[in-house]
C-alpha cells in the first residue's frame, strides 16, 4: 500500500529500469561493433542493420522473444542519458552512425520553435507518420526537390547552393542512403 497522498510514477520506474539494463559485458560488446573514428566523424555500426538502415543489437530474450535495441539509441543512452521515449535524431542524417556527438533528442515542433526563439541551433524536428515519431531534418518537399533537380541534371553543388543543404547531405539523399522513404 502507498501512504496516503503519495503518487506512483510507473513510467519513471520503467525508465529507471531501462537505463540500468545494460550490463558491462553488453556495453563492451556494443562499442566493439561501432567503428569509432575521429570526434567529428560518423561512427558507423558494423553489425546488424534494420530495414531502415539503423544499427540494431540483441539485448536479451524475453518470453521467447528476441529484444533488439536500435544502436544509435543505445549510444545516446550510454553517453548522454535516458531518451525518455523521445526519438533520437542524427545531425548527420546517417542512420547507422553511433557517434554521440551526432545524436540529439527529437522534440516536438513547439519545443523546437521555442529553442529557435532562444537562439539555439535547430537541427531537426520530429514529425509523425503512421502514428510513429520520426526525425526530420529536411522536409519532404526539400528532399523531392533535390531529387527532381538532380534528374534535370542540375549539378550537386548548384542544388546545394540553391536549397541551402550541405553537399554531403545532397549526395546522401540522391544515393538514397537517407530519406529513401520519400520516393
Ligand atoms: Zn554521424
């Protein structure tokens, strides 16, 4: 029984459980699968990949079911703290990347606007598709425009200049390494 007036927070309890679920052995196994390059480079995941190009790692078996976690979410949790069930986004738009320096928590549009007002850099936002939270750094329109201009044989450098999107991102989008879902 809880004392009168007390409130229970099952979700906080759950989060506390989750942040302590990684054993040292798991953490060692996890980082052995990450190609940790320079501080500013992408750190690609060298093991299993999901259909959406995110790295994934086997955490445990529960009631006969395999529990996998997304690698970039694990990297975020280990180096930066709990994700509080928010989406973990990449500033580099590179799904398999596990460099904590490239990872940030996606917030809802309103929060991003708020951050913007405070003069902090807005690098992405969360949107919802089929009831699931996703990270968006560039809008679907921008992605489609990049591909359209490329089909018209516009040079990548020119696309980059016109739309204000870094050339590496333009290359990724054209090669469909990122944003494949916007056909
Ligand atoms: Zn990266």
